[in-house]
C-alpha cells in the first residue's frame, strides 16, 4: 500500500519526549499542558506538516499514513 504521508518524528514538537498519544503503556511520554503535535512529511512534494493526535487518527483511518508501531 502506498501512503501519502510518513512520520518524520514521533516526538512532541514542544519537548524531546514521544507524543502522549503515540506512547506505549509503561513508557515515558510528553506531558505538555496541551495537545502534543508531531511532524509528518507529504511524500510527493517533500513538505513537512505539524499535526495533532486528532489529525493523525484521521489520516490513519483514511489509510493515508502508516500507523505508528
């Protein structure tokens, strides 16, 4: 399957820790006071976007980005 986007970094843009909504249980994650955001890359035009957890879940649901393991 060809995806439109890929994750550039699973780290919250506000810290050096993994975004809360991507963290596995029993793992340390970002605890910023607002919705963590990550960077993704639009593969076709090589442009980076910053997205929230809600936007990420929509991209996964629409099969536009590979789910983070």
